[in-house]
C-alpha cells in the first residue's frame, strides 16, 4: 500500500478513511494481516438497480449521482459508481436478509429514484446470478460485483427515455 509507513499506521489510516463507508466485515478484510492470494469470489443471487442520470449538463451530473446514491443507501444497498450512472446493489455484501429480498424491493427503489429525479434519470432493475468479492491482482484488490451479460442491461437502459424504468428479466 504505502511502503514508507508502518503496517500499524496503514491499518489505522484505512479504518479512519473507510469506517463510515463500508461494513465492519469489509474493514476487517482490508486490515487483515495475510499474504496476497488469489481472487476469491462468491456466487449468489444479486438484486440490482442501475440509474443513469442525464449527463448533457456537466455541472448537474455530480448532484444527480449524489441524490441517486443517497436514495439507494436509504434502501439498504451497496453503491458502485459508473460514469453518469449509479449501480445500486442488494445482497453484496449481505446488508439485507436474502430471504426477504424481492424484485419488488428493486421496483420500489426504481420508483423512488424516478419520483425524486424525474426526467433527469432512467432506471433498469432486476436480479441475476452473479459473483462478488475481491477482484484484481495481488498488488491491487477491489471489492466488486460481476453480473453476466451486464452489457445487455446497459443496452436496454440506453433505449429508455429519461423518466422511465424497466425490469430486466
């Protein structure tokens, strides 16, 4: 990470920087003292909502993304940003009991996004069998999600008019 500071200080800096943004399990994983190893991914059902905001006015993009991320967090999700879009994930890591998660929960988030953002957003949502976990190399790891055929989801999202949503099946 930072070769010029001690491991103890690195852990302290990681805890301070990420404590309010990620779960305790992820913090423990980030600060664990173990050798870099192979990528470990977990297979499971992933519920997702992808919200693309209008990006034709550059100064509006960041506030719209922030509002979309806030709505996602209010519904118990994990957030991942993409250019002019927010990926709202449920089930990775498990912040919501997977036995109670339904596609209707994603539909409610999509409705909340469109109610707040209106014609400034378009939304696709659904569920997929996917992978999540530490992705990368021994030198750089990123906690991420792999959803097969994600390009199909984005393709469908881009066919929508702003102010619309669609369930991907």
